[in-house]
C-alpha cells in the first residue's frame, strides 16, 4: 500500500544526489520534501496496519 511513497522517496534521493552539483537551496528543498513524505508514509502505513 505504501509502494507509491517509497518510489517517490527513492526518486527524491536520486534528485538529492544530482542536486549536490547544483546549489544548496535545492538540496534543502529536497531534504524537506523527503522528510515530509517519510512522515506521511509512517502515518499512512500506521493507519493501514
């Protein structure tokens, strides 16, 4: 049920690696997005179990 979130998180991980070649602002945004997604995932997974 949480597959979609896992895919999004892995895509964000890839973006973060690419983003290290860019500016730090981009990296910060990706990290925030990733942690928000992980929190939502924990919440959704917890609710479904």
